[in-house]
């Protein structure tokens, strides 16, 4: 998943709770109730992407992005600088790593002005969506765009990313002008975020296709925290298959790794086929499922994707 963190201050909690070191929020409001944008911190999965929006308009900027180093969890440890949350007893927290600042921070007020029409349209379409509505960091009310008060930690998808940044995501040509060059570099960084959003959406749909359960025969893992939307053909190997549902399998981490390194593959009847080159304990464990059919999803694997996998691991099942 990809989220937006809206942080007002650099301190952000101070110490190891500071900006870009973690995302955190109280588990309860002062009246004892829950608050959706806070609860989302507890839903973070290791590897998720967090896009950082920092400051108060008109000096609020998208400053960069980080990767979740841990899943979200609840702790009774306390940030050293609690501010108005001093009465809270427990907190959601997810640790971060690899903060990547944008070469040119992106001013939110300018984005609201330049991308007004696209953001208004996205907001209204999202409001009408009853089945998969996103929690947004902004609202459109009284004829204007503004930050959602209390929207500390909210959702992001590829459509919202395009609505926000538009032309910054397309291929700008490098220029000698340093200002123009910084925009090119920032656009490249945004395309990295866009790729992560696409991968997150792909993984979510693959898991749904297989009923949120590992599709390896006999595997009973159905906890979403231990499921991966695996690519059959790597995106770098076949760009035409990027985002295709037939290019994915829902696997637990053990079977995902075994598939990735080529201990097993699938034949054209979608049966598990152990690579004859594979040896050791892992191969012994997987051999019990050799020639057993994959647990079927709503959509079957794409044969072109499987051929890419056979070529990569050097084994064509006959």
C-alpha cells in the first residue's frame, strides 16, 4: 500500500519518533473514540510506501517518501514530545527507513491551484464510490480545496497520484537550466513512487484473485500479513505483462521465495513442477506437491508469463 502522512512540524514527536523515523498516532481520541486516519497506521505492512506532506499551507510541501521498515503495531511507549496528545496511553507506530527527499519539494497550495479541476473530479468520484472509497488528505467544500483537518495518515492510489502531479509523472527531457533540471529529477522520483503504487495495486488484486490464500497446493496460509502478490514474469523481463492479472500468484513468503529462485515452476496445466536442478531440504519439502494442481484463482496464470519464468530458471516442464 501507499499512504500520505501529513505532518505539521519537524519534531513530529521528537527523538526516534521524529519526522521520517516513524509514523505514529494515538489509538484513541480524548473521548475514547477511534479515528480512521490514526487507525490506518496500525494497518501498515513492511515495505509499504509513505509519501510525506509537511508543513502548514501556504508553506506545506510534499518533501519526499519513505519505506515502512516494520508493520504497524500498538505500543505503550511514549514519544518524548507529545504536545496535545499527552493524555494518550497507547499509540500506533510503524517504523520507517530510506527517506528519499525530493530534489524540488512540491508546494501543496500551488498544486491545489494548478491541479484544481483534476483534484475536484477525483474527490467527487471517490465520494460516489461506495465499495472502495479512499480516505483522502484533502476535501473539496465551499467551492475550494483544503487539507482534511485530522487527516494525518490517509490513502493514495495511482489515480490520485496522477490527479496531484500530472505532467510531473511523464518523461521530461533534461535541461541545462538548474531549476528545470531539478523538476526533471523530481519527476523521476515521482515516477518511482508511481511504480510503487502500481505494484501495490497489482499485489492487492492478485491476493483478491486467489481469495487471500496461498495458492500452493496444501498451503493453508490465509493471513494477509503473510501473503505476497508475486510476479511470474519479472517486470524488467517483460514490460507487456506489467499489471496483468495473469502475471501474478498469491503465495506465502516461503513459496514466493522458492518460486522466485526457481526451485519450482508451473507447467502449462498449472501443476507444480519441481526443478530437477533443485536439491536440499527446500526441494525435499516441495517435492510432496510435485505435479499437484495449483489452487485455482478466478483468473488463471498467463502462459506467456510462465514461459518467461521457464526461460529465467532454465527449466521447461514437459
